[in-house]
C-alpha cells in the first residue's frame, strides 16, 4: 500500500477524470502510473536501439527489402 499526497486542484482533476472514466481514483492512478512506466521503458529501449544503430552494431533495411523478406517467408 502507498499513500499519495496531492494538492486540492490535482485531487479535483483526479476526481473529475475518474468519474469520466468510470473508475475509482485509485484505479485511475494505477492505470496512469502503469502507462507512464511502460512509456519510460519504451523510450529507454528506443534510446538503446538508436545508440546501437548510430555506432554500427545494427543496421537498417528499406521497406522494399523488408517486403521482399516477408514475401519470401510467405512462399
């Protein structure tokens, strides 16, 4: 269990949004936090992929090449 202290304006916005979404304020906070943490993980993975691409550890292919490879797998 965790306790969260928020100002009145934020609490009012949270209450309004939780009513709009038909979820409890606690569930809304859980959902928002989960989404945020997933976004952070995705951004970190993208940073790693970009770094690998930039330093030559990975390379890219064109869309046409990708489509050729995909078509070859289908046949």
